[in-house]
């Protein structure tokens, strides 16, 4: 039962992991996207032999290197926290979660570390072709790192390709390819990467706009803007496509999460999409997470179409999921109270299995294992008493999602305007646009962080969907130690961020001509 858990420990462990993840994600998307932008720029240099493109490549490569180094530091701490703060989780899924992380270390990290030295220090020491190949391999390697981490995260959102072993109380991998090519994992990977490419393109565009505003490095800035705008427009449009596919995956596998990010309490056929809304406290008072809309602008039938490609389809709301509902295929979904009862049967069966095995009663153990397998689908629900405890933070999920989508639309417009003004040779004269491009850099980071808030807060209270609630995943340690390290990490990460900003701003101020050829 919930009251048996130290909720203070759970809250502080969540806060520490969220802190680490959010800081880490400040550095990761720029690394993923800027690596390919650099590779494209160097490819142009290789093809044309124009030394201006070499200078452009080396400038953005310097900013990439600063960001990459600090990102590695936060990423290592993030992985350590799985063992220090979330040991129960690591035990429960270690056979599955550990595999993608191991592949990341062997395949991606070593590829990056091998060729990144050539990329930075190999100018004029290796052939132009080998240097170009090294740059592309660094880009591919950094993105492969993202693949394996996102495969692991996708499995947490939609656990498939495994079987629970009651002898060890661990989930064991049955089919690696099912996990790797899970639609949830594939869409998460593609959406995360394309959004990271968008952020990197906004970053390059914004800094280049600053040079134009200062009337310095004009040729450098215009060429960088062309690459950033084309790369960014392509990636941002693809981000919309992958986001649309991800939404349909969420509807199928995490309907409560989908209802939360859309602020949908009572489902309906032909459900409308809230394009903009302001939430307020619910007068019903059913649950602390429940909110009502004080004001909203809704697009009729759009939510049904987005979820099922059918404007008349039924989309379940939060109350429908809690009370049970019948979906568009006629499948009856049990209420949360029924899931709680099923989960408690699974937990009891596992307990009986352990006792029977210890006593040598193989007949009872076999029957208990059958009961466990029959009820394991809702194993995690057995740790709850109140069905409303399975509702995620609605307002945070809703606002984060809509902020992300709204900013994504702005970035598409930003890239289109960039190309139009470049084509008309007017971009240097559009002061308002250049300022907007500069201010879009922090907006891109806000959109990126909102995406991860949606992904992780939206699936609460689950660390593994339907199988393991967050409150059961923490290590058996003192909450005070987590509090101390939380503030320690806050101090260190903030220091790293400030250091990166200072170094980057100094490098940007120096410009592409600093440091010679």
C-alpha cells in the first residue's frame, strides 16, 4: 500500500533525477543537431574547396565541442543515478534496460571518442576525405547514443518483448528486435532527433542573425543562415509528422497521458482539440490534479482525427479511463479500481510463489505462477488505493504540450521567412526579424524541455507503464542524502551552465576570424 513508502524519499529522488535530466537535456539536442550541420558544412568545403566554408565549419565545430564536453559530464551523473537512487527499478528491469545502454557505450560512445579527436585536431594532419568521414562518424555516433537511450525510454513507456521471471523478480528480455523496433521507441527516437535538429538550426540561425545585426561577418552569417534554414525547415516539418505519429502511439498505449496533455476529462465522439486554453481549479474537487478550463479555443473534431484519423472517433477522457470504457474497436477497458484489484492479485500471487518455492511446494508454486501471469498486465496498479492517484499532473502536462506545439509552429515560420529574405537579399535589413531570430534561441530550449516534461510527467505515476509505479522504484536510502545531493548537483550543474554560456559568448564575440585558419 502507498502508506508503506517514504513519499519524501520518492519526491526528492524524482526531483533530483528531474534536475539532472533537465540540465542534461540543455546540452544534448544542440550536440545531436549541430553535429550534422557541421558535417554538411564541411561536405560543402570538401566539394568546393572554398576556404570560407572551412572557416565556417571550424567556428561551429568549436561551439559544438564546448557543448559536447559539458553534456558528457551531466550524462554520466544521470546514468549513475539509476544505481544510486533507483536501484529497485534497475533490479526490476536491469536485464532489459541495461542492454541498450551497454550497446550505446560500446557502439556509439567509442565511435564518438575515436573520431572526435580527428575532427578537432586532424585539420592539416589527415586528408580532407578522412577528416570529412571522421566528422560524419562523430555525427552518426552522437545520434546513435540517442537511439539506444530512447529505445530504453520507449520500453518504459510501452513495455514489450519481455517476460517476468518470478524466481528473480526481474523482467527478462525475450525479443531484442521487438524492443528495438517498438513503434513507441521508433517514434520517440525520430521525434526527439528531429526536434533536436530544429533546436540546433535555430541556434545557428540566431547567432548568425546577431552578426548581421552587428554588421559583421556578413558573408559568414548569410551562408550559415542558408544551411540552418534549409536544415531547420526540413527537420521542423518532420518533427510535426513524428509528433503526430507519437500522439497516436500514446492514445493506444498511454490513454491517461493523452487525456492529460489535452485536458480532456470526459471523452466523446468527435472530440475537439483545445488549441489554446487557460485552466483553473476544478469546482468538483474530485482530485488535486483535476482542473477546469476557465477559457479555451477549441477546434471541433480535430482531437478525434489526430488520435484515430477519424473525426468521429471516440476519444476517452480521464473520467472514462478511471471508470472504464469501450473503445472504437469494441474492446472493454476495465476501470482503475478493477485494475487495482487485478494488480493486488498479481502481487499476492508473487508472494505466494516465493513462499511456496521456499517451502518446496512445487504444486502451489506452479499455480501461483499461473495466477501471476494471468494478472501481471496490471501488476503495478496493486500498489495504489485511490484510482485518482493514477492521474498525472494535468495542468503541467497540458501547458507543456501546448507550449511545445505553439513554439514548433513559430520555428517553421521562422525558417520560411529566413529563406524568403535570403532569396530576396533582404535579410540584413529586417531588424525585427533578426531580433526575433536571436530571441528564438531560448524559445527553442524551452520547447525542447517542454517536450521532455510532457514525456516524463505525462506518464506519472509510472516509471514503467502499468507495471511499476515510481514510488516502488526508489532505492532504500535516507531522504536526507538525496536532499543534500540535490542541492549539490544544482550548484554544480548551474556552475557548468554558467561556464558554458561564458565560454560560448566569448567565442561568439570573437567571431569566426578568431584563431586564424
